[in-house]
C-alpha cells in the first residue's frame, strides 16, 4: 500500500526502486500487487535495482521476472558468488538464491545481471558489496545520473552464459 500510494501521489517523475537482500521480497511482492491491481501506478518507475536478492532462484525466474517484465522498465540485478549470507540462506532453504553469482548466477531475458564476484569484499559476510564497494556505487550512480545501460558503463565486461548476456565487474 505504501509503495502504490507513493507512486500515485509523489510529484517525482523518475523513481528508482532499490532493494537489498530480503528487502527484495517485499519490493517484488508489492510490485506484483501493483501490477495486478493498478498497473498505471508503476508509470513513474524509472528503474528497479535488486541487490543480492535473498529469493529462491527458481521462484524468482518463474514468478517474479514475468511481473517485472510487465512494468516495462529496466531491471538491474547485482549478484556475487562471495556472498556468505546468501550461501547460508541457500543451505538453510536448500535452494540457490537469486543473488548468488558465479556459476549460480541468473542470466534472464529482460534482466540486466551484473556479477560483482570479482570485487574485493567490503564486509565479513560479503553481503554489503552493493553499498560498500566504490565500483558498485559508481555503477548505480551511472544508472541513476546518466541512465547508462551496462554495455556503456565503465568497469563492466560482457559475459554470455547459456545464450543470455550478462555483465561482470573487471578486476
């Protein structure tokens, strides 16, 4: 309800939604409700940024990606294979997480996936890389400030996995 109300009443014309870890569950759930009940409310969204989502990767692919596609706005997904919090979540839940990088990375049509596995860890668990890494913060800045897509942003290189394009930070 908060997000829908904000989208409808805010005077902002460009809204960037950013979620981290389990916050991605709340954001994607709210977006699903908005798209179902009031799709026009999503018109002010400029981009959705999902950092280290602690969501079952299969559910993300099957249920969440189709909802995000309906919004018809860019979606950036940051992942890392060095995220120990997501590794622990995978062990606990018995399923890979959408935010895991490396070999477990989701390369999905319509999602601009960025693997941050090559970046140095910024905290003990490697879970705060999106907010503690100057490279990731700079990348997010370029999204928001310049609207640049990954193929134009510095320090990213293209990777093709199973025919799908994704990107990774260079060393």
